[in-house]
C-alpha cells in the first residue's frame, strides 16, 4: 500500500503554487458563482409561485356537514349532543 502522506504533500505543493498565482485582493466568485446564485434565485421564485397557486386553492371556511347535523338533531331531543365520556 503506498504512503498517503507522500501523495498528500505532492497535492499540497501543486495547490500552493496555484494559490500563489491568484491575487488575494481581487478574488471574486466569478461567472460560476453568478450562475449558481441565479439558478437558486429562479428556483425560489418558482417555488413561491407554486406555493401561492396552491394556497389560493385552499378554502379556509368550513362548510357545514349536513349528514352530521341531521344525525345530531334526530339523536337528541334538544338538538345538542352530550360530551363523550371516556
């Protein structure tokens, strides 16, 4: 099995030479950073639009249940149900 520290030190020497070529005062995210940010922004916009559509379909008012109300009036003479004992 080869020694991993030798390959790691070789990789570090190559990375160190690349790092010295980059001016530390002018490092920017570049085009790739902009593309990633733009894709994420479009994904969030699409998700918000979809959520808005789905929220507009929701009916927040509860409709009365006709079968339950008819059963309640026939079961108890006063039309009110007693609480369940348990």
